[in-house]
């Protein structure tokens, strides 16, 4: 990369514009140039806009001095003090590294108190680099450029400024060290959620009375012989031929995770909720919480237990289609109540449960648009098939 300047005369005055340009070699030994960053105008008439400052450490005085930078082909302004002329044609950009995003991620790490938390649970031993720094590197990598530990070891760490921010060298990104760090975290999972819950409550006034619960799955294309949880089951990824794991997650409406669990790949959704109810209650105390779930997750027995708990637990869940048919006649005669510009509801109470029938004009328009888009795609395929048929 190099710095390029362009000059032009405007209103009888010279104006200079600068940009950072890089050379790229294409197949066939063709070289092209691409503008990476436009820096704008630098001229004597706009000194306040282009005059940059640089802190230089004076070894003789043992203190920092602030110098102003000027291009070498222009005379220094008479009011410029402590100035340095820079030969722009000799400037080169070598080994550019990401700093700002890494610094911000490390600052968030400190704001959440995670350095203090992990230093207590991952004490320093005979290792040359503390495990807290290794874990911070992993977390920052996941936040900025999610990838494998091997990718972070081979490329990402070299392209970032984490060595300066962690005040260490490449030892922190050793491949085996990254994998070994993950093995040390699992036993502290519950303590971590409790710590983050308190931090979120202090920093963001997060509310933990409404919880969203759902499950997903991830599949593997290998044999997974050393993972006993990898099983075949209902595949949300449309890959029933692969072994998979089921992941259950509890989050708040603001997106803060409270608990998660990695389950066997053949785990049924209906068998997972009871364990999470007990775990949340044991970790965060008894409270009148509201659980929001898909209708395929809770069974009737679980819903009955939630209603009969010592601290009543409320829930918002889709009604099974069979029960909708049972109460359809009672719903038809109820009046609609407008709650938003395009949303109307009917409220129906039966045996201690409140049923909400919603009519959303926005949702209806969205589903119609989805059907039309799908129909248009099918029509285009039919036309293409008709054109490809031989004429008879």
C-alpha cells in the first residue's frame, strides 16, 4: 500500500487530495490499483482540518513531545511550532493489523469483570501465559471473526493487535493451548451465568422475569466415535443421514443468555423443559416468571406442573390444533379488541387458562407475499421447462 496525492486548481487556488491505494496482481501478471481509503483534502488554507499531531518520546528529556506533521514539498507555516516535514512518497504500510475492534472487545471484557472472574478460577501456574489471557483471545476472536481455534492460531492472531493488548507474544495463540483452555471452562459454566446475570442487572437493568426457551441442532458429517451424545434424531437442518447434537437455550427478551445445555442428538423437545425449570429456579430463585415457547416443547403434564408450583410459573405457548377445534365455536361469538393499528385479539378464558386469538393484518400480508413469491418462482421454472422441451 502507498499514499497517493492528487492536485487540482479550483477557484484559482491549488487543492491536494490524498488517498491510500494498494496494488493487486491479477492472473496474467496484470497489476491493478484499488483505493482503500480516501483521506480528503490537505492544503495550507485548511490547516485546522489536515494538521495532524504525533507524540514523540524525547529520551534526553524523558518526556513526550507533540509534533505537527507537514508534507515535505510545502513550506512550513510561520505559526507552526515543533513541526516535522514528512516525505509522503516514502510512506509505506507494512503488516496492517486490526486494533480498534480488538481494543473495544477487551474493554467490554474489563467492564463485565471477566478478567477478575477468570483469574480467580484459572489461576496462573507454570505456564508462560495465563489462561485468562488465552480465554480472552478466544472470546475476542469469537466476537469479531467467528472461526475455528486453528484459524485463530494460523491467521487471525497474526492479523490482529492482540499481542499488544494482551502484552504477550505468539505463545498465547498456540494451537494446543487454545484447545486445552476450552477443557478448563466447562466446570465453571454455572458460576459464569450467575456472574453475568448480576453484571447485566447492574449495567443494563436487565429483566429476568420473561424467558424465551427454544432448541436447535447442529449436525456432523464424520463418524463422531468419541462423542457419545452424537445421535441420529429429528433433524432441523434436513440432514437425517448425519449424527447431530441438540442445543437448548434460555434467553431474555433483550438477548441475554441465562442457561444452555448440549443434549443427545435424539432428545425429544418435550423432555427438556422440566430440567431447565428446576435449573433456573435453583440459580436465580423462585419468582413469577413467564416462559415463552413453541407449542411442540411443553407437554400437558409439564404445563400442569407449572401451574401447580409453589411459585406459580406462567407461560405463553401456541395452542395445539386439536384444542383449537374444541373451542372454535366459543371464540366465534367473542368481539375483537384492537391492540395495535393492524392487530386485533379475542380473549377467551377456560379452566384457568387464557386463550388469545390474534388477527394480524401485517402478518397476513407477509404470508400472502411469501406465497406469491413462491408461486412466481414455480411459474418461471415451468416456463423454462416448456422452452427446453422439443417442439412437436
